[in-house]
């Protein structure tokens, strides 16, 4: 949905009792090539949706099928089809059939509601939003001043030649109509020219009207924007668009009956009726005619009823009948039947009547298909016993995957259950008996046959299951070993190559190469990133374990260092530890272009790990290592820029040496504070900590205010810096030595910041630029200027999960020193104006995120400014 296709897309966002989002122009429904041939729409549901979401999609499709002659079928080999997926646009879809391949129908967060999916499918079928009709000004008014900036194009009228309303009147009740407040301008923009008092009064509401229906004859504005069901106008228009027959029906119950028009009093000439029977995949249909009286002709050329084994006129013919002889019962091959009745003579018979019933189970002989519990996605019926015998082509296995599974839970599955066996009978080896709410693992049989049995008792009923079966090949059994150089591992529906110990897959994922890393006992040598001196390959994980004699220490010196990343080191990095395990003492995690300082192991071993992701590659690194007797202990000054980590006294957890002075200069992202929490402390005790001690300073060096001096064995409470710098100093004298200390440091959001003439930065989260903001964030900053000055905010970046009410992730601004002050606004999506001014000397920024979708966050610069007779937001 990018590039040239951008003018063919409709985007819709889930709103409480309304619908709207970023919509781009789409192909007009007046174009006949946009109508799906025969009304058949193949579909695929991508794998990132849950079972309950898949059920909603199917319910929405069945809703359209029930009221129109459109049919949704799971795609097999069709070139053009829709794909239920999740795109950044949230809820969006192409309008009509694009042709030439797949087209997306995106169901984003909070769009997986029945009515919203029905709305999106309306776009797929070929409908514009109702309010874009050329005649819309006769029925609604567009309040342009209330529309969000940049969303005005969503309210443009279509040209008469672009859209065909098929003679239907304007439909306020259409599921394709926007709500009154769709794309409403946020109040902080609408009220920018208001005084503070009137701004507060205005903010008591939620949204302004963007579309206002005109009064009807009773002086009432009709409601708009329902997302409950298709309106009568929606149904009529869809039936016109797809030229549905005037009589007939879509039958979806497990049993029912139907008859020719006028039965038993006779049908009229030139009738054309179509009935579509659709039951749950995995069920078959038994059709019985209970009465038949049609004009008899050779080959039933004139009046006749025709039965086809599928969902359209192109399906295989089961029979064409006329006269007065009752046909034999007809059983469908699958879960659909097409029944078409035509009359062309003036002779009038009574007509016909028929009953049908869905039966579950039976023999299924095809290479792929669906099996679902009876009545899925609604609750299965009580007292059902269904047995399926599935056979695929000879020489293949049967693969079975579950999309959804919800069967009454019991420890031994004694009540309702699904039983699967590896063969064609109830005596075949048992694969498993399943119940509860956890999807069974994928299943692969040893032959081309699979036996399934579903049982429900007379009490609790659940949603049941939906599964796909298909023919499965063991690619690794081929003579070419799946074109794998060393080992071939078969997986359901595919396979993958693997390597013998000491080797790893090359970039082509088929050949093997000597693995990087290794166990090294040499006293000195060098190590390099894979491919050195060329750029290292993606997706590499190399571990070197260096071991020296017991009394030795290992020193690592980097000659060259260049990897992707900067401070956070999430993507590509080198990690150095004292010890051989992944949880040994960490010396540092390094990335970027700055060469790490020399590292000496605490013990006689060292672990070096290099990791690269699947995107950016750099030159890598070259390092030398050498081993020797421990050098005389000297100063240990550390610069720590990592967001989290641990610091320890020298030799921890052994005793620290005498006459030792070590420092740590900690720094984190602007606008965040540093918290130190002691895990253990064991130092020489003294009432004033005059001997061995650790002292913490609230700033960049020991000239900053002291936050405390500590010794002894009592753990201090967690200590927080006031800004993004902290300095720690450890000192030991020449007498008593203890184990020392271990402390963890983390970056914490929020705090009190001072606005000055010099511009400062504030970031939403400590890993801004490297990671999206974390879930469940709850941060609050108070930015204060000197008296007589105000605070100016200038937003450089703003990207927070968008929602109409900003109810999920948001940033709030308050014009004062706390959250009881007047609220300037709540922002999400693309954010507030570039510049915001406080009315007083303080402003509060509050940031919250939920535990789902995370975005880039925000970067704001703040400074103090002289009070101005201007607005809170200047832009």
C-alpha cells in the first residue's frame, strides 16, 4: 500500500462508537474491473492473528454472505486475493479488486471488532465511504475548522464519474459512513486562540463534530457511524453491484428448507432464483427434495433446478432436474452447494420444495482443505460425534495445523475432545486427545492418511477448533539432501539446513563454514570479527573462551573497532566477561566506532562474544590478547555510559586490596536520572566511614553534592541522582580488607529539571534512538525556570501510538508545577505543535505507555524564556 497504490487505499481507525483513520483515495467503484468476478473473493489470513481474531474475520465474512451474493473462499491457486494482515496504517484496505496478485486488508490494534471488519470488507467489495458521495452536501455538513490538520482530504467529495451510487438514496445508517466526530481536531489545537479559562471549559468535552447530518422532517439529526451490522441500503447496493438474483437466499444454518417462489400454488414464467447453502468446513450437506413439479423438457432445457457441488455456477454439476420425479438425495463433496432455479415457459407447475441438513465427518480425499468443529466459529452443538478420514496423494504425508482451539477443559479430556490418529482408523496409533484452550502442536503423519474424531457431550459448549490439512513432503529424503551441504532438518510444510558441530550456516543458508569463536588456551594471539577485514556478515553469534594458567590474568587490546550502534548496543556488539559463562562478571558491552580501553580479566579466563543482527554490517574488530602474571594494582577509573549494569569493588567477590582508589563516572540519557541499588556491601565499619568507604556524588565528579558515604555491612537504600550524572568513589586504606560491594545501576525516567537560557534536551526514554519506548512506562518531569521566566518546549521528534482519545500511550502537558495545574493537552500520534510556552515558570510533562504497541517516542528541547503575551502553542 505504498507508491502507486496509495491512491487506491482506504484507511480506517477504530474509535468508540465511530470509525475513521488515514484514508487515501481509492479506485472508484464505478469501474467494472474492480468488481470481483462471480462475486467470489479468495482470502488468506496471515499467521499473526489469534484464534479469536480469525473467528471474528469469518463471522464478518459470513455476515456479508448472508445478506448478499458475495462469497468468501479460502484461497487455493487464485492470482487475485485478499490477505488479512497488520500494516502500519492500522485499519485499511483497497477498494474493490485490484487484480494482479494479493491485496492487503489490514486489521490493526483495536480494529479487530466485528463491525469494523464488516466495514473494511465493504471496501474490499467495492464501496467508498458514504459521506464522499457527490450529493453529500444535500445531507450532511462538513465542519472543516474541526478537522485534524492533514486529514482534510478524507472529507473531499468524489466526482460524479468516479463513484456510482447505483440509484440508492443517501444512507445515514450505512456501515460505510463516518461518525460525527471522526478525525476531530484535538482541543489543544482548536482552543489555541482561547484564554486559559475558556480553554479549560472547552476541554471538558472530548471531540468536536466534523460531519453534521442535516435535520430531517421531524427536526432531528439522524445518527451516523454505526458499526453493528449492514444497513438495508448497504445490502441493496451490494446486491445491485454484484447483480444478485431477485429471489433465492444464502442459507447458513445447520439445517433448513427452501422452495420455489409461490410453492405449492405455482411459479411464474421467467423466474431466476439462486440459493447458496454454506455450512462449517469439515461438514457435508445432504439435500433432499420433498416435492417436484416442474415443466418437463428434453435435457430439462426449459424449467429446471440445477445443483452444483460448490460455491458458484462454475462448480461441478451434481444434477439438473425437471418433471415430477423426486431426485435421489444429494450429498456435497464439501461444505457448500449452489442451487439455481429457472423457469422459461408459460406452463405453470407447483414448483419444488427441499430440505437440507449438515452432517459432520466423512471421507476427505484431497490434498488440502479445512476441518472445523460443527457451527464454528460459534459454539459447537451438544452431543456431536464427527469422524473424518483424510487422505492426500500417495507418496506424501498429512500435515495438520491449528488456527484456533477452544474445547471444554478437563484433565483427561473426558467430556468434549478431539482425537487424532496416525492412519485411517480408530485402531491407528494415537497422536493425541486434545481439549482445553491451548492449540495442539503441528501434526505430521507417517503415511498419507489421518483419522480425526470430535466428540461433544450434552453440557458445556465452546467455540471449537479450526484446522488446515495439506499434503506434506519430506524434502530431506530426496537424493540431493534438500540441497543442504551437511544436514537437512525436515519441518512441517518446509525444511531447513543445519551444520555439524564446529560449523555454521553460511549466508546462503545451505552451505556450511567454520564457525567463529572457539576455545583458546594460547598465552597470546589475536581474534577478529567474521570476514575480517571485510564487513562482517549478518546474524552471526561468535563466542571465544580464553583460558590462561591459574596465576595468570588475560588482557584484551582492541586495534580496530567498528560495529553498528552507539550507547545501547542492542543490534551489533562485543561483550567481554571475566569467566566462561554468559552470566560471568561483565566488563562491558561495546558497539559503535569508539575503541574500548584495555580490559584485564579478574581471573585466569575471559569470555568474548560478538553478535550481529540481520541489517547493517560494519568492518568489525581486530583485537590482541596476552596473558601474564598480575600487574601491580594501580588506579581504576571507569566511565560508564550504559543504561543498566553492575559495578563492583576490585577483586569482588574476593577481598578488595589495600590502598585502592577507584572511581566510576556514570552518565545516562538527558532528562533521565541514575539509580544505584546495592546488592551486597561488606566493608570495614566505622561510625563516620573514615577508613574504607564508598561515596556517591550527585553530578559529574567529586565536586558535586554528596548523596552519602557508606561502609560496614548494612545495605543503603536505593540512591537517585537529580540529573543524568553520578560519580562514585571507592577508597580503601592500608589495614582491614573485606569483600567490598556489588551495586546495580539503572536509568530512571522523570524528575525535576531546570530550564535555563541554554537549550537542554529531554528524551522519552533512556534508549531513545536505539529502541522504541518500553511498555508500562509512567514518567513525570517538572521543568522549572527562574521567577519571571517561562518555559519553552520545542519538539524535535514525536511518535507515540495513535488512538483517537490518546487512551493507550500518550504525553500530557500541565501548565504549572504539578498535575493539578491546568492541562494544556494530551497528545499521541504525530504529537503537539513544534513550540509550546508555559503561562508560569513551570510545566509538567507526563508520559505513559501501555504494554502493547511501542513507538519511537519523543525528543524535546527546553529553555527558559521571558514571559510573552502569546499563546500556549504558537504554531
